[in-house]
C-alpha cells in the first residue's frame, strides 16, 4: 500500500485530502492505485526500480504528445516525480465500461486521425523510451527500413543473444535484415504511433470515449500499431472497418503485419522467455533465410 508520506505528498499535489486508496490490478510493471479525494478519483502508478523515473517521464511525454495531437483522448497527467525513493505518475482516473461496437468504431476513426497527424520527415522520437520494461531506442532516421532494422530488430536480437535465448547462428546479419525488409516496405510517411497497442493499453470511458494509455510513442509506419493490435486476437471488425475508411488496405499489408509482429514477439521472448521462441524463429526463417 502507499506509504503515509507519499499519500500526503500526492494530497499536496492534488490540493485535497486523500480519503481512501485502493489497489488497481492489471499492470505487471508498476503498482497501481485508485486514489479517492472527497470529490474525485485519481490514478497513480508507483515504482521504485532504478529505471522508474526514466520510464514514467517517457510515459508522461508519450501521453502528452498524443494529447497534443488532439485526435484521441489520453488521461490528463497531474504529477510525475519521486518521493522518499518511490517514483510516481499521477493522472486522471478513467471510469470504464465494456466497449460496444460503436465505441470500437469511434476508436478506429480516432486512431486513424492520430496516424494522420503531421509529424515531419523522420522516423524516431526525441528520446529513447521503453517497450514494457525493456529499453526502446528511437534515434532518428530518414529511411524506414534502416529505422526498423537498427532501432527495432537489431537491439532485440542482440538482447536475445545476451540472454542466451537465441544462438548466434540463428540471428540474421545486419545486411540480410536490411535486404529482407526492403522489398516489403512501400514509400512510408512517418506517423505518430502509440507503439504498444495491445488490448491492455486502451480504455473506453463510461461515456464511450476511447483513451490511449501506457504508450511507447515514436514516429513510424502506422501499420506497426495495427500489427500490434492483431498480435493477440485483434480489436474486432468495427474498429478495423472504421480505420480503413481513412487508410484503405494496401498491397503487402499481410506480409508487413507479420514482419512488424516479429519486433513484438522478440520483445515477448526477451521479457517472458522461451515460449515465444518458436514464433520468433518461424518469422526469422520466413523473412531472412
Ligand atoms: N488513467 C487510468 N484510469 C483508470 N484505470 C487505469 C488508468 N491507467 C491504467 N489503468 C488500469 O490500471 C492497470 C495498470 O495500468 P498499466 O497497464 O498502465 O500499468 P503497468 O504497470 O505499466 O503495466 P503493463 O505495462 O504491464 O500493462 C490496467 O489494468 C489499466 O486498465
């Protein structure tokens, strides 16, 4: 539970007394709490690991850039800091309900609008951030193939080698990664991405408003977000049909979806271990043998 010191520190930020604190389940990385003041509820994540502050600043910046696009809602950030060795990220609490088809349709439209928000000519982001609890490198590149290979595949493959989850014989060379990817990518305009868009990272409010949470933002190919939504079951036809009204399906999207899922499968391999090895190897052989 929250220490009394941190509780009163959060109360000062909120300029209110905190009446009650409840644990919120669902997150793997940080402890999450619902904080009750006499008038409102708030959401707070707390983490005391060595990289917690960096992680929360990256999350805050990601939420704020999405908010800045004014295309899809995000919780308002109310505080981010450290108190007595505990890092915290304090934000608006979103009261949620089970999504209807209409809500998912709205979500599809708004994600497409976020992907249409103009972001310039480069792929990357002003700072590195995190994918789950793993570092995600975002050095800017003007060529998408180069970005995807150097900033996404290579670091995760290297981590797989370091953790002895992959053998060096199984890891393609940089040259074969670049050659293997090149043929699948059309001309790509950089888009603002959520970066980790699985079903645990969006909320539908009681009013039917979609909210994005816990992003790993960068400017990349919009299809990467779509590929992540499809990795574990998909978001339903209402969502995809609405999205497709803005971005009609293009040639080769199936091949690219699998190629983009390779990144997330490598992340899962490095986070959760060998059960993801067969899926990773199947894709590595398919694209780079
Ligand atoms: N602003 C919010 N309002 C209400 N509930 C929220 C809010 N943000 C997140 N949640 C809920 O809190 C839980 C944990 O949040 P979150 O996923 O961000 O934590 P995490 O520790 O970063 O976890 P992970 O990255 O493993 O998913 C989730 O179940 C999510 O639905």
